[in-house]
């Protein structure tokens, strides 16, 4: 799809890093403050969508992005399910919190919850980015 | 509580505008207004986790809708047309079931406990044990990723299925010309 005007591109260049950092912050602090993997993942997906809408892309780059997005979505799902199965292997309970609890209100605490947040963020972000790419940016069906 | 009811009334008005307006772009913007008002309502009833998710999802939804509309058509041609015979029957049937639903729903809602007084003990147990058993300071993260992580796995599966469905619908290879 085509890009947008110079104003949109300049503003995008300025704000996109801040939005990405905010998304990562929401994910990593999911067990301490409101937010978590789902919200942070959607914000991270939003930065990629913003870049695509502002700068556009060729049909080839869109197809490659869709492939990368689906790979990352599967990786996130695999990470989430492997944390759950590790719980079975180590303690005998599905989704058992097998890591140390740590001190509450510290960044490294709450056992597997931060890892699950990161897995969900990768999965949700890549999945929603793929959906938007397929629905809004691609021209597969219409032009073929 | 008055501002809560103000926003609920705003949601109703914006939703009715979204269904009745002829320009689809205006309808989508009206739908976005509904979503952001829902986010504010979540903040007012002290659910910031849900408010963040609602805001970001609403932004992405409006982006999808605007992108699709800008590639197809702006005008909803079904609004303002006269209804055919079978459509009138469908509308009457729908109105009957809607009124029936409202009557039954009113009776059911009348028997619910007051706002902030849950009937089940399990929620208060989660709140009591959350910090000690999981170590997470955010009780919502404790519940969705530790106590009820299986539910979250189901939710992730739903999203995974949705992505597979979209990719299958929008695929290039294997389509009949």
C-alpha cells in the first residue's frame, strides 16, 4: 500500500520509538502495574501498523512481514505452552508456578508470570499485526 | 456515579448513530467513540487493566475498519430503503424476541446482588491469597496467569484460530479464479 504525506512520516519517526518502549514497559511491568501481555502486545503491534500505514510497503515486503509475523506468533504460542508443560515436568501440575516467587513489588518476582506475559505479548502482537496486514494492507485477492 | 450514567447514555446515543448513519466512515468514527467511552467507563469502575486493553484494541479496530472502507465504499445503501415482505416479518419476529429478552432479563437482573457485593466466595479468596501465593503485585496478572492460566491459554487459542482463519481467507494460492 502507498505511504502517507511527509508530515505523517516525520511525526511517525519521532513518536514510534516512544510507543514501542511504552509497549515493552507495559509487558515487563505486567505483574506490578495495570497492563500485561495482551495490552502491551497490542501496543507493540500498533507501532508496526503505524509504520506500515505511514511509510507503505511493496507487495513483497508485505508478504515477508506476514511470514515473519506468523513465525513470531507461533513462537509466542510455543513459549506459553512450554512454560505450562514445564510445570507438569517439574512439579506435576499444569501451569504450576515453579520459579521462585521473589520479593513482591520488584521487577524480577512472581515466578512464571513475567515469562507468560512476554510469551502472550509476542503471540498477541504478531497475531494482530498479521491480521491487520492481511485485512487492510494486502492486495492479494483484489488485484489477482 | 452520575458521570457513569452520563457515559452510558453517551454510549447508547453513539451506538444508535453508528447503526443509522448513511456514511460508513462516520459510522466507524461513531463506533470508535463508543469504544473509548467504554474505556472511560472501565476507568470509572476502577478497572485500569481492562481500560488499557479496550483503548488499544479500539484503536486497531478503527484502523482496520477505516482501511477496509477506504478500499471499498463509503455509502451504506441499505439505510432508508423500504422493507420487503420477508424483511418486515423478520423485524417483527426480532422485536418480539427482543421484548421477551428484555422482560426476562429485567426479572433476572432484579435478583442480582448490589454492585460490589459478589455472591461467590472465590473472588475474595483470590484477593486474599494473590500476593502471598504468586508474589505478583498486580492481582489481575495473578488471576489470569497463575490461578486461571488455563483460561488464558484458551483465550490465546481463540486468537490463534482467528489469525489462521484470516490467513486462510486472504490467501493467494489455491483460490479458484
